[in-house]
C-alpha cells in the first residue's frame, strides 16, 4: 500500500527517469559481472603464480603511471602517454598513406576488369604475409626504425582498403549506373553522385579493418624497432621485469583499440544509407 | 504522320556460355508522337530487351532504331526511363534525385531558381511536393515509383520509356498510379512506350498494344489498336463492350495462341512423344 502511493506521487518526468535508470542498470549488469569474474580469476592465478601481479598491485602501478603520463626524461624514458601518442602517430601516417594509395587502387580494380585481372592475384598473394616480414625491407629502404615501423603499418593496412573498395565498386547496383547512363551524367558526376556515395560504406569497412590491423601490428613492430611507442614501452618494461606495467600496457592497448573501433563505427553509421 | 520512334528489322542476340541466344528477331515498329504504346508478352519474351534497345542501354545485333529521325547510339535524356524498381539514389532526397536529372538537362541554360522550380513542379505533378525533403528509404514503394516518374518527366523527354513501372506495387496502389499516369500523360502529351504483363493496365492506358510472341527469337505477333476515347475512366470502362473486346483479344493472344511457356504445354507433348 505504501509503495503504490509513492509511485502515484511521482511526476511523469521522474517516472521516465526511473525507467531510464532501470534499463541502464540492466545494460550495465552483464559487463560488470563479466569484469568481476575476470578480476576474480586473475586474482586466483596471481595467488598461485607469484610472478603474475595481482589486480591490486596492477591498479596501484597504473595509478602511479597515469599520475604523470607525459613526463620526458630523454628518448628512452618517457611517460606512457607519449608512448601511446608515438604509436598513434605511426599508425596515422602509415594508415593515411595506405588510404591514399589503397582506396584509388581499389576503385580502379573495381571499375576496370583488366586492372582487376592484373592486381587481384598480387593482392591475394601478398595479403596473407605478416606485415612484420616486410620490416627488414623497410629498414633497408628507409634506414630508420621509425620509418620502417610506418612502412609495416602501410603494408598491413593497405589490403583491407583495396579489397573492400574494389568489392564495393564492383557491387554498385547496375540500376544506379543505368540512371547515370540515361541522364548522360558527366564522369565527374558519376563519381561524386553515384559511385562514391554508393561505395563509401564499403570503403569505411575497409578503413575500420585497416585501423584495427594497424593497431595490432604497431605493437609488434615497435617491439622489434625500439625507440618509442607503446610496443617498445611494453618490451622495455619486460626487460625491466616490471610485469605489472606489462599488464597495464595490455589494458591501454585494448582501450585505445576499442576507442578507434567505436569512433570508426560511428563515422560509418553517419555515411550509411538505407537501400530500398 | 511524323514517325517519332522507328524500330526497323531489329534483332538482338546474346552471347552466353552455352552459345548464342536469339532474344529478338526482326522487330519492326513505329511510334507516333503523343502515342501511348504497351509492350506485352510472357516473361522472357524480350519486351524489356526491346525497351532497353530504345533506351540505348544496349545496342541491337541487327537492324536500326531511330528517335526523331536520329539513330539511337546510346542512352540519353531525350529518352527518359522509369525503371521497374524505381532506381532512386538512396543517399539523395526526393528533391535531389529529381534535381540531379533537371540540372543535367537544363543546367546550362537556366539559373538555380529556375532549376529548383522545375524540380518542384515535377514533384507537384506526381503529388509529392510535400515529401521532397525525404530520403527514398523513408517513403513507400508507390511514392518512390512516383518520384521515379517525376524524375523522368522533369527532363521533358521526347519519349518516356517505362519498364513495368507498377509491377512491384500492390493492386490498389497500382490502380491509383495508373489513373495518375493517365492524367499526367494527357497533360504533358508525352509519347510513352511501356512494358507490362498486366492486360488491364495495357488496355486502360494504351493507344496500341504490341503483343510479342514467346522467345527465343521473339518478334511482334500482333498489334491491337485500342479505340477507346480519352479521358478514360476505369469504373465506366469496366463494363464497356469495346474495352472487354480489346481485353479478350489480348487474353486470347497471350493464353491461347502463345500460351505461357513456363506452364509447359509444349514440353509435355514433347516428352510424351519421346517415351
């Protein structure tokens, strides 16, 4: 009896807010339970294997690291923030160059059967190669660790963009192209009004896969090339035997990768169109 | 009378992995200005193939097609096409879809305000001025098809080509759009070539009904003139003797003389003969 009178006293706005809170709570309960289980298992492992840091130790280490993420004590001792930014810079440059080369290449492959016949076997052959296999060639060509890492990113992120763009162009519905033909649209208008909007979602899928791949590869590449970057930092902390820092690095890499993914999914949704 | 569209000894052969396929053979047809022609026949008889030839989307293997005494060598805005599945660009609004066509045809001669006015007038003609800001994904199938018609009419084509324009719509929407098309065609005095497989639609809308024989190597089997006065009213015509006579002539052609190949009357006989 008491509770009914309380609900009746609620204004509609408060009632709506309650519903929102309840659904938010329900949405959060799964992830929270998952993380709790994860931390428990982690704690159990850490207790039986003394070399593995416990969640508590890792948390303390992370708080110290993030208290000053942007300190700079020379090239081999920089804050974790600088290292993440260094990795992001390499991914940005390598990926950007790959987009500049890969998206037009994909367009040409999708539009002209002859180009597709020429390049498609090459792409199929080179795509399964680990980008790290290209790293020595990068070192040889560019005589520098930084450029070699960018080179590896370029190689690994170009394939998804080439393949997805080509598939998108090849899959532009014939109806749309017929409309363009009946209206005798100029080649520029066919490009800007028909092909590009139609292919854009495919291109963005390629971009998303590329960025994900690039973020995977940069960590490995930096472990090999050294200098700066989150991959180098992780390896450096292994040499210093600060295992809790390695665990922090793993989380940082995961969070940055997730943020990149979410940002690109948002972007893709903005450019998506409804067919039919 | 001036011959607007001339189709002379046109044949179309497609090269397939299993050899040459003769779709059309020796098709001859002339269309007068302001005439409404329907192409009717069973599925696979090549009526859409013939329409694509007039549109210039494909080139004939033999023969020649002319529009306003000029040979058709490719697609062009003088022969606007209303596609079966509307083919609106889904990333453009209704207004932008029509405007793209208007700008292409009149952009060199007219200013922005005039182009916008043409676009708006075309949407008005099909009764969709209120939906001009909507994307194709946000409107119904019948509305999309109307935008497709508006786009085709907005560029003031010499010939309007329609490929089963109402085929994908439900019966009531289809009847409504047929009535609208009758009014629009009367108002714009358009020359129309329409592909259909709907007998009532053909009789209601057409001046002449071109009946195609079954493929392969389909050709014109018969041309029926529909002597019904315009404007035509579907309710008044439903009991009209001339209407019914035209209707039964087409039905007779389609179902008795050239029965549906898919129903397999001829193959059944053939298989009896072999056993």
